[in-house]
C-alpha cells in the first residue's frame, strides 16, 4: 500500500452565500518530500483552529479508492487528488479496515489514527453544492485523521506500513455511527465501552461517549 499523493495548501478567503469565509480546504498535490511535524506538513495550514488542525488532526487521510465512487456520483466534476481537502491520498485504505489507535509508518514518520472526519459546510463550499456534506457523510467515505507520534519526511510513492493494531478493535466507521445514532443496540453499547478505552481517541470524543453511557444508565 502506497501514499499516492501529498497535498497541501494555505488558507484563502472566499465569498460563500453573501459572506466572506476563510478556509484551508483547498489542497494541491506537491512533488518531492516534505517534513511532517506534530501539527501539520510544511506548507500546509488550517484556517479555523477551533475545529480544524491541532495535534489530533495533524494529517487528514483519504482513500484513493473512493475517487472511483465519487467520479460516478459527480460525473460533471473534475476530481484531482486533494479534492476532499486531504493531505494524504492513500492507495485503497478504506475506513472499515482501520482501527482508531492503529499506528502506521509513512516515509520516516510514524502516525496514529485518531478519529473520522465529520464534514462541515466548507466541503459544500469547495464543491459548490449544498447537499455535499449530507452526501459525503451518507456515503461512509469519510476518511480519517492522524496524529504524529514521530516527525519525519514523507513523499508520494512512500510505503504505508501498519506497525501496530489497536486491541480495542474500534474501526473508524464505528465512531461515526456511534456519533450519529440516537439509540444504541446492545452491540453498539459494547462498542461504545470499547471506544472509551482507546487511548488515541481525543478527549472530546471520549467525554461525549462517556456522557452517552451515563444517560444509558
């Protein structure tokens, strides 16, 4: 499995529905190797740090395999790598095969999977479609975030190697499903308990799930 594209971009200001919006969702592929640091890649920035970026969202990864699906769904659009705002376009790394807490080596860097992406309205801005956020979430093709446990250099063509599997066995889509669900099945309650034990899960997610468990009694 390989890293097919490394995509970066600086925030820009656009007009959307009559107001000015600053966003870093516009990413473009870069050639050569880049340094991956604890908070982001060199040459990459986020616009609103209250909801984007930070150590738990240092890198956004998306499976290249999803592009085939979107090219069928959005046949009238060009979809180059980086279109979904991802930093890493990775060869066929679907969410259901990835656990929160899994550790990967890419180039000389080491990364930890932390959470799925929950899209905001800026995805609709990027695609020029009001329905894009809903369509994206419904597809299950959300991608996921990495934190950086070891800084290093990365570049397109690097091998993506799984070096550690989280034993709690909570897959990326499990987190999305638990977040969206209004009522939990017994199996989902079990997953909820396991999710709260995943060390790599950000504290905001853990607090939210613990609250849900409390309400269940």
